[in-house]
C-alpha cells in the first residue's frame, strides 16, 4: 500500500501533466488561429492588390481615351479653319492618335447630319442665335486588363453678323465727343480702346479677342475724362472709373476685377475670350468684300438648315 505522502505526490504529478496537455492544446489552437489570420490577411492583401492594379489600369485607359479625344478635337479645329463644310471622306482622312502601351480599338470623327438653328446657351457668345453643326469624336483605349470609351460632341457655330452692334476684326477705337448710348453688342477680334469725351453708356456685352484699354490708341495714351458706363449681368450701369483709377489691362488684377464689377459682360483675352473668324478667302481684300459680308442672303440662296447648304457670307464662325 502506498503511503499517503506518495499518493499526494502522484496526484500532483498527474495534475501537472494534465495542465501541460491543456496548455499544449491551447497553443496549437492559437497557432492554428494565427495561421488562419495570416493566410486570410495574405489573401486579402493579394485581392486588394489586384483591385488596386485594375483600378489603376482603368484610370490609365481613361486618360488614354481622353487624350485621343483631345487630339481629335484639335485636329478638327485646325480642319475647320480651312474647310467650313468637311464631308465624311475628309473627316476619315484625319490622322489617328498613337500612345505607347495602349491600343485604340475605336477612333472615329463623324458629323451629325443637319444644321440646327438655336440660341447659344453657353460660352463666349451665349444669347446669340447661331446655326450649329455638330461633330462626334469617339475613342476606345485598350490595355491588357481594361478598356475605356469616351465620346465628345463638338459644336461648330455659324453666328449671323447682324446680331452685333459693332463687329471689328482689327483694333477698334471708340471715343465719342458728346454723350452716346449704345444698345448692341460690341466685339473686336483684336484690341479695344474705349473712352469718351463726355460719356458713353453700353447696354450689352463689350468683348475683345485682344485687350481692353480705356485710353486712346495713339502714342500719348490719353485717358478721356468722360464716364464709360457698361451694364453688368443685372442690368446696372458700372463705370470703368473706379474712384482712383481706370479699370483696364493696366491693372494687374484686371481679369478678376472685371468679372467682379460686370459679371462677365466685359471680357477680353485675359478671360479666355475667343475670336470670331470671318469666312473669307485668305487672300481676299476684306474692304472690297465688306458688302458681301454684311448683306442679307439673296432670295436665290437657300438658308434652310436641312438642305445641307447655307450662305456663309454674312456669318461668323466659332468653335
């Protein structure tokens, strides 16, 4: 018979062995759990990497397609400077874009049939009536993992000249002696010099493709003392004289101030104002053809936009 002391020792030894077994099982369970967490984390990391790589590739193909559309818009712009009415064969002959690492599965420049007469609602010449031709530029860029297609509509606007109170292609100087009120739009494709001996009030847009100056166009650059009032976007007259200076391109903050004062009614090159091109042959004498530019179409000329032909002698073109 074992002694009581031996029984106690044997019981403690069995308890210790049992505890060691439990600890071993717990350690194995914890190790398995950690391996599962590490494996899951690794799989998640790989999946996230694949998603990020795909997203990056989609972004790159988007920019590649957008670059192709920008390329097409520039090519079309250059074409319309010399050909106001290109047919499909001419459009098909435009060069295609090329970008390393990407393939353009689709690149197309097409003209939408017909010409619509509508009021221009955006851009430099909003509010005017224009005959609008539309072109679609479509590009689809491919990479190893993704593709992106972008379509852009380009409007080519023919704007009847009679809608302007004053339109001039070169430097324009307006300096009346007595008071003068002008109702129509004033636009020049070059610089505008506008002051007044007594005063001038302009009730519509005043725009220039060049720069706006208050002084006279001569070597003296004299500022006439009369008020130059131009209506803002709310129809309220605002003077070019701002209390201590004339607001024109002599001011370094001219572009910002002009927008603040007139709300977009007075703009020039500093605001990105575009020019309007007279559709005359490059070698033509514009003074000799001035009557053709301003006269209304003859009765024998078709002005129906659905016929595909229209007079352009009294039109301005904007892209």
